[in-house]
C-alpha cells in the first residue's frame, strides 16, 4: 500500500508540474509581446500563486513520503 500511495502522490505532483510548465511556456511569448502590463498582470500573479502552491505541496509531501513506514523511534534518534 505504501508504494501505491507513493506513486499516486508523486505522479499527481508531476502532473501538476507538467501543467505548470505548459502554462509557463504559453505565457512567455505573451510576456515578451507586452500583453501583461502594470494594469493587467493578473494571469502572471495567478500563475505565481499556482507554482508556489505546487512548491508548498512538495515541501510537505516529500517528508511525509520519506518518513512514512519508518520506526517512530528511529525518527527521534
């Protein structure tokens, strides 16, 4: 059951990273064209929020997957 959880969680994280990279590649030409200005930058800000959410999920997911199934006394020592 551990490996099912492990591969499901890392797979979902990878899927979200691929989606984020796709959005980033889609936004780069628009940024260079000047589509986003000081008045209209919501898509860039929303992408930043999405990307940092994916980072935060990984910060909690990695220790969870690394420590799960270990002897609790080994974690303390």
